[in-house]
C-alpha cells in the first residue's frame, strides 16, 4: 500500500484500522551520496584501481543518483507498466555491479564510464517495455553521463596525449 496514484487507490480509514501502519522516511540526497561514495571509493582504492578510476567514484554516485531521481519522476507505474516501481534497491544494484569488477578489467576512466552505462541500462533499462520509453531512458542516461562523468571524446583525447 502506498499513496494513491500509479494504479493504487485510496483505502478508507475504516478498512485501514485493521492494519498496523509502518512508515520509513526516505534518505535525503546527501546521505545517499555519502553512503554510496564511501562504498564505491573503498572498492576502487582497496582493489588497486588506477587513480583516474578512483577519482570517478563520487561522480559515478552522483550520476546514478540523478538517473534514479529522473526515473522515479518520469517513468511512473501505470496499469500497463506496473513493474515501473523503482526504489533504493535499484540504486544499490548499479553500485554493486560496479563493485564486482577487478582492476584488470577496468584500466581507464573510459572503461569505467562504459561499465556505469552498462550497469544503469541493465538495472533500469531492461525494464522498459516500449520503444519510446527506451529512447527516453537512453536520453536520460546519456545526459547524466555527460553532465556528471564528462565527455568520453575529451577523455580519449587526453589519454592519447598522455600516451595511454
């Protein structure tokens, strides 16, 4: 049960008196950012990732948070799309997927950004059922990748200049 909307309807007080009401406050953005940045940074540092990848940890969390918030607002559940119920568990799955990597697989910032895009598409994008939703979600991901993680073309040119 939740607030009305997205296929849910209002329940009467007479009916709800038969149940216990449990409520949990949502985390604010600062708490989510702090929790997941510590997890992501610890993974990158403890496994010995490249310094460029370690610097991406807070950016990855901010990009994931932005995608999570956009999906919560724009991809609302309807009777046809009842599985469009996104929660904090989805946010954690993206971070967990990135934490399953090893330094040998992710040796540059570009590969880490590609991994992030893959994980976001895996967690959120695989649920999209219509072509228009897939296109809208892809736009959200690319906009947030460019905004938070930087331009891939710019990073490639810098890596070539440095000689990687």
